[in-house]
């Protein structure tokens, strides 16, 4: 299950009390008269989330004395939008488990899950609208459009290259690496960029700082997602809160899988991914996961994550020294070293 980072690690310490306020407001969102909606919201908004996005908003908005109420409202909207995307993502991926619990689509079916995601999306928009800033609302809209486009980018091997045709497979894998990075930038990093950018905007930071914060969020987001995709192969079901190898089971070509296949273009997994889209035999999946986690693909993907992490830290250089800026550097280190 996802660990409660806020409680036991340093990057969030400057905003721990604010995060407690965010938690209270998130709990209040599930407090609705509609009995089914109340149940679906409690299932997905319960404990287990890392609350990384609200922490980013709070850190980015914490330098210039902006009223706590406004910072918390923006932080809550970021977590609600993130949660909406997870509910919809679990429908698209047909995922059965998240954060160690059954998904909304599994417990309540796809229709109620779509509507729960829509409700959370609208609730997020209501919180942003309450800030009365068309510029912040514009960035929120940008992030949502990016998320949708990222989700639409196909990330699978197609069967056009004749099986066993090594050069065809290799060139497809190289193109997939670019697609992977574009997808990760849109589906994950855009939301982290939104948190950092809008936090700085709310705090009245000047344009140069706002732009650095947005870029920091983008770089951090790519690093974060690459590590996520490595952990999907190297971690445990207990730590992940979902089965190990979920990406492979869903036929999603993540960076470590792409690198593994680039090094082994004749591997039987290539044919399986090209013809069936995904391995269905659980024993096969366990075997493939074991091979990938023992391979150099993991270190190669980790090195790419570290490059994005370094780029994130460089965005912070030149900003006035503050406890918040230090925490943002720590957050990069946490993102790169986390185990779940
Ligand atoms: C998780 O990816 C999914 C996302 C980070 C973005 C999902 C975005 C959408 C469904 C579109 C926008 C939706 C709304 C409501 C505006 P993953 O499947 O790699 O991660 P996982 O292992 O956590 O499922
Ligand atoms: Mg998913």
C-alpha cells in the first residue's frame, strides 16, 4: 500500500500542519447526502494517497504570506483533480486494485465510476473557481487537456513489423521511447507542473519564478513517473497496493520494459506483445518481471529518471533561499529514492 509520506519524511515537514487542513477538507468532500456517491467518494478519497500534489501547491505558495485558506483550497483542488483522473484511469486500465483497496470500478461498476470521476473533476473546478483567478483557472484547464491527450497516446508494440524482424522491432522501440516520454510529460508531469505553477501564481511570485516552478514540476513529474514504472517491476504487491507487473499485464510499454526489449529484441515477450498485446499467463508474467528486474534495463531507466531529477533541481537554483525551496530539492531526492 502507498505509504503515508507526509507523516514520516522530511520534504513535507514545512507544510505538515497545512496538509492536515487539506486532509480535513478532503474528508468533507465525501460528506454528501447521496448515499452511493458518499460510498464511492469515501472509497477513493480515504487514506493511502501520498498527497504529493497538495504538498507541492503548499510549498510553491508558501513564501509571500498568502492566506492559508486560499492555499488550502488550491491544494485540495489539485488532489481532487488527481483523484478524478485515477478513478477514470482505473476504468480505462480495467484495474482491480489501487492503494491496497478494490477500485471504484470493481466495487461499483464502470458507470458509477465514470460519474464519481466526473463529480470529483467538477468539485476540483469548484475549488479553483472559488479563488477568483482566471489565470489560475486557465492553467488548471491546460493541465486537464494535457492529461487527456497524454492518456490517448498509444504505448504498445504494433504487429506491423514481422515477428523476428529485429531491425523493425528495434526502430519501433526507439520511437516508443520518445512516445513514452511525451506521454509521461502529459499524463503525470503536467499535473505536477500545474501544482507548482499555480501555487507560485497564487503567492504573487514574479513571472520568472512562476516559469521556473512550472518547469520544476515538469522535470520532477517525469522523474517521478519513471521511478513509478520501475517500482511496478521491482517492488512488492504489499508496497504497491496493486499486483507487481501491472503495466506488463496491461500491455503498457514503460521505459524499463522498452529498454529490456531493446537489449533482447528476439525475446518471446516481443511476439506476445505484438500479437496478443499483453501476456495473459500469470506464470509467464512473473517470469518476465523477474528477467526484467534482473536486467540492466532497470539501471538504464533509473539513470534517465536521475537526469530529469537533476534538471528539476537546476530549475530551483537562483530562487531566493527558503525552507520551501529546500523542501522542493528534498522532494526530488524522495521521488528518486522511494520504494513505493
Ligand atoms: C495513471 O497512469 C493515470 C494518470 C496519471 C492520468 C489519467 C488521466 C485521465 C484518465 C484523463 C483525464 C481525466 C479527468 C477526470 C479529467 P498509470 O495507469 O500509468 O498509473 P497507475 O499504475 O497508478 O494506474
Ligand atoms: Mg492505470
